[in-house]
């Protein structure tokens, strides 16, 4: 018997038929003797509808009133799931953000969870009542509705799991787990049984959008074991530790030695949402690079990879870096405005790039990961435009057209290919 | 300078363009120096959508969770109106039912307002901030969301007007006031400048659905002056007591002597939502009628007009009465089940009936109202099937096909026709 927090996303809650299906999955766990809390998203599309209302009402909408409007989506689904569970004969009730309460701090529309009083919730769960909590919402210090920002429901689920000291937090989604790479591109991709928080953070931050990065960070800090699994799987009650229905995200201490050693590399992610900017003929003198990145930082534009080449002329250099695609126009504008101060010749944007990252905790104690990568890519004529590394990750920037080829080549090179796949 | 509560219905809130229009109407009042609170309904159709979700989830839905779901509609519009007002440069914020709070008692989905703490709201209004309150919702004694039942937003508005001691409660709707009779049927119908609470109650209860009956009763009890007016009228700030944009509903003490004496009859209402049931050959003995109406009362079916005729045979009688159309099938079933106990011969339903009511406080001190009615209808061959009277109302049941004719004939007979109309 365990205490479980289950979380269902917008696709799983889209319409009464799917909510009824979710109710069945939840009831299976309750019937198996577990204490259950459920965190729900709004119906798919509903949050967009509500956000658009706010934007139509005013482009400069008050975030406090935006929160009042958009938080209603999760309120609706939590009430409906309670009704659907009751109709299956289960005891269930909804707990709105202000009722528990889920106390948040900082700005409206992107609040951060400060504390959750888990006492009433724990008591309800112990009494056999299924607690249903709208994700994404909380209560501000002055008693108003807050929301956590898009995708915040994963974070709500992890925070509630921590507050009620749950044995694990099951995040139900439209994929059945975390894969060695994107299975839509690489048919030999394998579902992972376990990954560490650190690996998941790196995979999430480079485009494997199974979980919101924030929620993984919180789970790591609070020691909440997360399982990612599909709400479209038929039976989720009977499984063994070696044959999980999804992927368990755990601390490194929970990884078996054989898990750690088996693979140097856990997964390979790709991200097409970056753009490259090159500044040519920047004066090659102390402080020059600061004049480029200071105005970008002031504009809250996140810069990722940075490369500095030697320019064609003496005393000059080319500087290349990447920014998120959505920030490209703004970054170009900021740099044009600072042109006098920086003193570059040309500003060249390039959206035709992709970032490929190989991730694995095994990397810490092994050399040669980068060498394998460069060799495998070079053999297929894939040019590397930039490189960054972290303790458990090596990322390269390549031309976007080679993304799929690079993923397949590297998946094979690191020995990740499934044996039984076609 | 006055303190005003303004209420806007679902049609006025249907979509951002209309909400923006409402914001302009509200801002006019604030700009004129008034202290303003606004009560809003959900967007037209939105409550139906949410109610249907609950019904789909379970025909026996939990009313507490139903309240969580349907209360979200007004939450959305209150946030959006706040945003729209702010974009016009006004200070505004939303106050949800649990934030004020609006304390309610009794059952979920049909709660009754118990008390409203108007202090914070009054302070906000005095500071020049427009307070926006979602109608229809409140907070139960155990801290859960409640709703007041369909049409409850009018009641919310009147209760808030009482709590903040408002000078009046303006109910904006899709008609520009209360008319002497339905202007879609009788072209010579006139808009009334003032009616009393009592008259409005009688008119509302017999089908002039401008205001929810409950809200008028509450306004009478709390002494809240209500004005009914159209949200489609252009300018609502400049008016005189003799030339109101809408219809003011006030206590009898506020009626001028000339208002009272001018017209015996204030208005004529019709109601096609009743059905007639006749039981033939019921034993004519003490207690027989009780055996008919006791099971109907147990089934919470409201019986209105009752007529008892002498039957064809001695010791037998025919009993006729009316019930709401929606309850007809259930009433027939209840009576069939009690047939053995009641001992009637046949059970005859008839939905082809309409109730016509003439209403007026002047009636109290005048005779002949009923006589004028019967004579005018008889002259046009309209047969009267049943009659009921109250202190300020006379109602008759007629064949439904004669409804429009009866309204026109009576409107003329009581001297209500507008002089300038075609």
C-alpha cells in the first residue's frame, strides 16, 4: 500500500469521455488499497481560449485578473473528475488552490509555490477519500488567485507529493515514458526504465518535453520520485520494479550499479528552437564581448552556446551565439541599437540550426564521449558549428537539415539501439 | 454622487466586444463621480455548457462539485471585465465569492445568501476602485463553493446593494424596462417609469421574466431600489426622476399619489408555461381533495389554480388544476399511481392553456377590476376556464390560442394603450 499523487495533463482531460477514463485509472489505484491524490490540468485548448480572452480584452492585461480568468480551467476539470469518480462509487472531492491552501509568492501569472498545508489533504486521503486538486493555481499572500505559468501543473503535482510525503508522483501524459531519443525519428529508440533527476533536467532542457523542467528541479530538491507514464495504457496496477509501465525518475542513489555502468549515455535529445546570431569583425579587445551580452541580459534574452572565432583581419574577431527562436527578433533589435557601442560590421541571423545533446550520468567517470560524437558525425559529413558541455551532457550545434540523420547515427554509435526493433 | 451596484446579464457579457461595451457603461458612472460595484453573469451559453458537462459526467452529480464547475463561468467574466475597465484607465478589481466572502446557507446548487461582509468592498469603492463581483456564487459554512441556482445573479446584485447600502441597484438586461404588457404582442404597450415591489413580484411570477422573482423579494425585504434598464441604451448618466432610462422598482411609499391613482392596473402578464389536469368523477366526500394534492406536494410539484366542478353524477365531482408544464409528466405519473386511493375515473391533461394576469396596487382600493376583465373577454368570445385572485392581481386561465387577443383586449379595456403608438 502506497501514497500516490497522480497527475493528468490537458489531453487526458479533454472532454467527458476522457475524464471518465481518467476516473477509471484513478479508481484502479484506490481499489488496490493506495491512498490517492490527483492533480489535473484544464481541458486541452481551454487555457488557450481563456488566455486569448484576456489578450483580446487588453494587450496589457493585469496579471492578477488574468490569473482569475485562466485558473477557472482547472477548477472545471477538478469538479468534473470528482463527479466522474463518485459515479464509479469512489469517495472523492475537489480541493481548490485557495481551499488547501497552496500558498505562492512572487508575480501573478508566474507564481512560485511557497508552502502547502498538506494536513487536511493527508487526513482526507487516509480516510479513503480521493483528493482532486486543480494544478497550476495557488493563493497569493494577500488572498488572491495566482497561477504558476504554463505547464505549472507538473510542478503542482510534485509540490503536493512533497507536502503529503507521497511514495511517488505518477505523471500521466500522452507518451508512455522517457525514451533514449525521439521515437518518432529513431525507430530503434528504447523506453528507459529509470533516469536520474539530473539526466531528466538535461533532457528536458534540450527539447525532450515530457516534463516541465521546473517540476523536475523541485522533485530533485524535495526527493520526490516521479514516474512518467501513459494515460492510454490499459492496466497500471500490476508491475514489478524491473518492468515499470513508464519511466521512473529518481535520485542517483536509487540507481543500481548495473544501471549506471550499463550505458555511458542515457539519451539523446534535439532542439530546433534555437537560432544562431553571428557578429562579424568585432574589435578584439578586453571588454568587447561584455558590450554584446550586457544589453541582451538586460532584455532578459537567454544566450546559450557562444563561440569566438579569429577574424580575417588582425585585431578583429567573429562572435557567434545562440538564443531561443522566439527571442531572435528582439535580440537582433537590441544588438542593432547597441551597434555603436559594440562596433561590429555585420549581424547575421540563422534559424537553420539544431542542437543535439547526448546525456548520461555515466559520462562523469568516462572519457571519450565527445570523441565518439565528433567521429560519428564527421563520418556522415555533419559539420559541427558549436559545442557546449556540462558534467553529464555534450551538446553540438548543427545544420537543422541533418537533425534526423545525426540522431540515428549517434543512437547507434552509443549502443542505444533496441535489439528487437525493425 | 451616489453609490450604485450595476448588474449585467449573460447576453451583455457574451464575448469580449460586449464586455468592452459594458466596461464603457460602467466607466461612465464612475466618471460621473459615483461609487460603483458591478455584478456579472457568465457569458450567455457558458453556464449551459458547464451544466451539461456535469450531467454528462453523471446524471446523479454531486451538487457540491457541480458548484465548483459552474461557478467558474462568472469567475471568468469578472476577471475579463476588470481587465477591460483597466484598459479604459479605470481602477478595478474582481472579488470572488469566497474572497468577500458572500456567505451562503442551505443546499449546494440552490444556496441562499446568509450574509455579506460589505466592509472591504465599501472601502474599495470609496477609494475610487470599481469592485467587480461574480454573480450566482458564494461560500458555504464549511468553506466550499456554492451557487444560488439559475438566475441567481440578480439576487447577488440586490444582496450586495444591501450590504454596501447602495442608493440603487441597476439591473442591465436586453429590454429597456418593465412594460405594461409584452411589447412584442401589444404594440401599444408602454414602458413603466415606476412599479412597486409587490407589482413586480406578481408580474414576474406570471411570466414577465425581466427579473428573477427571488431578487425582487429580497429587494423588498431589504429596501433596495432596483432599476431595470437596457445595456444597449447609449447614454445612461443624464436623466431626471420623471424620465428614467429604465423602470424603477420601489416601495409603495415612494410612489407618488398620482402614480397610484392614475392607473388601476399597472400591467398585464401572460404565462404559457402551465398545463391543466382534470380528474373526472372524483368521490365528493370530505378528504377527497387531500388525496389528490398530498402526493403532488410530496413530489414537490407546485399546483397553482384549482377548480372543483359538480360532476354529472350525484356524489361525484370533477377537479381541475394547473401545474408547470415541465412537471406535467411527473404529475400524471404520481396521480396514476395514487388512482386507487383517489378513486377518479379519467385523468385528462391539457397543455393548450395560458394564464393572463392583470396586476396593480391600485386594485386594493377599487372594485370592478375583475368585472371589466370578464366583460372584455366575453365580448370577444374568450372562455374563462379558471380564476384566481390575490390582493393586487386577478388571473384567468384561457385557451392558449386566444393569448394575444386577450392581451390586446385587456390592455385597451384598462386604458393602458400608449397614445402615440400605431
